[in-house]
C-alpha cells in the first residue's frame, strides 16, 4: 500500500467504484437495466450542483446531465461535451468493490488473494507492465473487477469540473457533462437528448492508457442462433434423435477458428461465441460479430447464415435459425469529416509531453452512437488496463494526467 496522499481524482475514483452499478443484459428491455445505477447517478448530480453546474439533473432513464458555463470571453465558442458511463460489465463479479493502491515494483501485479490463490497478472500476459514499474496502481481486492471502465472516466471529468470551480481563470467553452447508464449492454447514449445537451462536439473518456485517442471502432452486431432438436429415449434413438447439443457443436465447427477473438488484433474482426445453453431438445448460442470494415463485417454475418443454411439442407427439416441484431457502426464514417477533433487532442497531448497513440478501438464506445446521431465524438484514454476482468487496474499518475489533458483540451476549444 502506497503512503502517497490521494489527489482529488483518486479520491473521487475510490468513492465511485464502491457504489455498485453493474448493468444486466437480462433486463436490457429497460433503461437502466439495474436500479442501483441511480445510486451513483444521484451522487454525481449532487456533486455537480455543489461544483457550480447550472442545471445538473438525473433523467428517468438514469442519465446524469449538467452544463458548466463558459469562462469569460469564451461564451460564443461551440459547447464541448464530455461523456463517460456509470455502469460496469457483467463479464466479471462487480458488486462490493474494494479498491486499494499497490506500489508496483515489477513482476506480477497482485490485486489480492481469493480462496488462497493470488489474483495476479504479469508482464508475460501484459507487456505494458514493463513500463509501469515504480507507479502507484489502483486494483480491486481480486474478488471483483475494479470498475475503472468507466468510473475512471467519470472521476476524471468530475475532477476537471472541480478544478474549474476552484479556479475560474481556467479557460473553457460551455461544457456539457453526461454520464450514461447501460453502456456495457449496448444502450449507452442512445436515449441522450442531443439537442437539449447542446454541444457541437464531444469526447467520451472511456479508453485505455493516457495518450490514447480512438476515432475508429468496430461495426457490431449480435447473433442469436437457435437449434431445435428432437428428444427420445436414448435406447430407441437410432435414426430418430436429433441432439441440439450436437447441432451447436457442428455449427461452431463451421465458423473459421482464425476468426475467434483470441486469434485477432489490430484491424482484425472476429466472431465470438459469448454463451451457449443447451439440452437435447433446444440450444441457444449468443454470438457477437465485429469488424472495422463494413464489407468484411457483412461477410461475417453472411457466413453465419450460410453455416445455418448448410446444416438445414443436410437435416430432415430446418432446425437452425440465425437472428441478427445490429448494435453500432464504425464512427470513423462520421469523425473522418472532423479531422480537427483528432488534431486538437494530439496537440493537447504533445503540449503536455504525452505521446499521442492513435488506435482503432477493438470494441465500441458511446461515441459511436453519438457520432451517428449528430454529435461527432472520439474517445480518450483514462489510464485503465485489463477492463472486464478481476485483473483490472488504473494507474494513479495517468488518471491525474488525463485531468490535465481535459483541461488543456477545454482551453484550446475556448480559443
């Protein structure tokens, strides 16, 4: 445990991650999907009001919205939106987060001990750790994820608002602040009233290492594949039973192994089987399909349908169905027309001695929805690593630098 006094952004982060906000895909027909997200939303709205926000409120769908008046002389500049999401993923345990700071001295980064076993990650699994020796790092106790995705972004935006409140001389245009629910299950910013938000440009703060800038993301869809079997007593099954378990196995074998996410990186797309439930009679598999290239994305969707068609043609009757649900598109289609949004971030990073790292997102952010809805919105790093796992961590110094970046970015938008 480090003895270093906690900065404002770290104090906020510790406070926020201890509020349970895990979203739930099983309740994706309602927003928010979990009532506990209101706990953090109301806390943030109260803090925003105390920090001088002119209209902080929480919508019935759990969106926190507020505006910070422009500094003197910047009243006529376009309003800038800063956004993050309050929910955490279901991919790992997320309730009862217990954050602590580890002074990392190399080797394995140990979050904690669970059931007598160390929860740790080393440079062999994450080479970025080699560059973090000597850093103070925030981890969970190993029994849960940390919640840096995206409460690090929430804390950093809130720390900027606090700075502006304490020092009115900081230059900035009118700022729109929004914290969204249910990003992890695909809702995100879909219900944000963009005209009322009133911003010309925006940035989500929902990425990895400080210095990251992402304006390309996946095209994304979800596929639900259903398999209908026929059950009969196994003693009488010959030439009669159709086992839905086997249908799933056959279908999965028809999808190329090289398209699985564990064999892809960079601009590679993938088809990923996230879950399957099966009996002899029925099986349901849930897949996600991702690709930066729209044509290759469609080819992956078509491949899944062709696999189903092939099986149905070989069976006694159609027993495999594929249902595709579109999720989001590559925001590069929109942001490419606003190169200034990329350049101003790179200039801000360089002014602070931070090397810009422009990367394609191997995922999505609220910025994808927002960009196609009229608010071009690239994504910034938060200082977080290993999201969606119990090995998740956030680097203290990087969080503090992100607040500096947001301040510099606001200053440049005020000019």
